[in-house]
């Protein structure tokens, strides 16, 4: 009897956790003529379910403190929240992601649409796009957004959700019509996402410093130290017809788990700091090292040369806000020199002052070649 009871309990626990869901609807709200309708379906034929609903405002801010509203969805029913921000959350927040969490299975979807007034030819109507509810287990550390368009004919917005209770450090890459990498790292602080933060739909030409790149066809890739959700919305500039493009997992994305010993490197006008500092006995030949580089106030560059003058980290120019990992292997004992390579801007002389050095080994140690 006791065994049977244990077995039943075990099945009950398993059943509950197997169907638990944590779903994110990446964007919605009410701004001007734009509105968002949400639907939630309870597939159970035996029980009503409860769902915790969180409204996560845009702005790339820490939303850990957001308190949920509990809603009940009767068995085999679809509940409707037209203009969800008001009808469910009674909020004046214009734009937000929604998180729905339950111990039970459910389905949730959303439609974002613009209301169009009647004119001489047509009555009033709506024009909109579908937003899928995505389970947190499908968030990804490497993803791509393809079929993007930014030109006179189309515009593209990119939005992002960090579904984690920890910050996500994301490296974004933009590729143009010819598959050339035209930007690494998003502008400003978009590469660092606080817990449960949401980046508002941002024009691709603002998300990246793309210069004059031809983005009439374009794609975006990302790598992140935490799994995230990203999407794009491509809008026809003439008809305003919108297309929602969810991210796809990028099975070939380079791993960005920092390898070996990790040092935080900060590029800020006009110095380069390394933390913790590297002493002569901290590294040895063959060590793998990752420089976790954060770029602060303006465009800076970085290059690291080994004791023979060979570029271990070849020169690269960053945008302010970029957070990029560079991994290299210590080749020999001696002096390693690093410096800013942004010497084409107005303050070239000051960028040229951004130099630093660390030393591997000491002249008297037993290592070869007895540096
Ligand atoms: Cu610089």
C-alpha cells in the first residue's frame, strides 16, 4: 500500500514538472494606433489552471522586482485579453514583454496590430502581425535573424528579451547584402542585458553602427553567455505590412564560454585597464587566456602583440558599449604589449597613449627561453 502511494506521488510530481511552462511573449503594448491582443489556452480536459503573468517593461532595465498577477484559465478554454496591457495588467506601460508561468501546460499567442481609420475607399480595419509564445527552454546562446531588410522600401526593428535572473552579455553581429560583417556589437549598452530586461523594437540602423552598408538584404547573428530571445519585425514602408521574424538557433555559432584564465579589459578614454592585473608568475607558455573587453565612452581599438611582435589579438575597432571576448594562447615568456588602434579619429594622439603591457615569466626562472 505504501509503495503504491509512493508510486502515485512520484507520478504526480513527474506529471506536474513535465508540463510546467515558462513562456515569453517578446513584445506587446499600446502605443498610439498600436494594440496587442493576447490569447491563452488551457489544453487540460480535467483541470482549471493558474498562470502567473508578469509585465516586463522595455528599456533594457532590471525587471527582477516585477510582481506577477495570477490568472485562472478554465479547462479546454481560451481566455481573451484584448489590449492586454490594460485588460490584464491595468497598466499604462506603453511597451513590454509578457512572461507567463505555470505548473501546468498552456498555449499562449499574441497579435500586435495597428488600427487604421476609415477613408474614402475603405472602412476602418487593422494591420498586424503574430507574436509566438516561446518557452524559456527554447531561448538560445547563439541565434540568427535572417530575411531582414532595411532600405527605402523596408525598415527592420530588432527586439530582445533576457529571460534569466542574471545579466546576459551578448555579442551582436550585422551582415550586409554581400554577407560581409559590417558591425560587431550593438550600440550603447544594448550588449549588456540586466535580469529579465527587454530591449524595445529598435531600428536596425540604430541597433548597429552600420555606416553606409547595403542592408536591403541583411542578417544578424548573436552569441550570448545566457540564453536569450531575439526577434525582428520587417515593415514595408509603403503598405506598412509587418512580418514578425523569430530568431532561429545558430548551430554553428562560436562558443563564447570564456576559455582559460579570464581578465576584464576596459577601454576608456584614454587608458586600457586589465583586472585583475597580470603579474610575471600568473601566466606561463601554453596558457589559454580570455580578455573580456568592455568598450566605454567612444570608439576604441585593441591589439595585443606577443614578445616577438606577432599579433595575438589582431587590431580591431570597437563601438562604445561593445562587450567582446578575445581568447589567445601565451606563446612564450617575455613582454606582451597591447594598445588602442583607433588612430584615425580626431583624438588620434590621445588614443595612441592607450598602451599597456604584461610580462610572462622572469629573467631568472627556469622556463625556456629564460626570459
Ligand atoms: Cu582609443
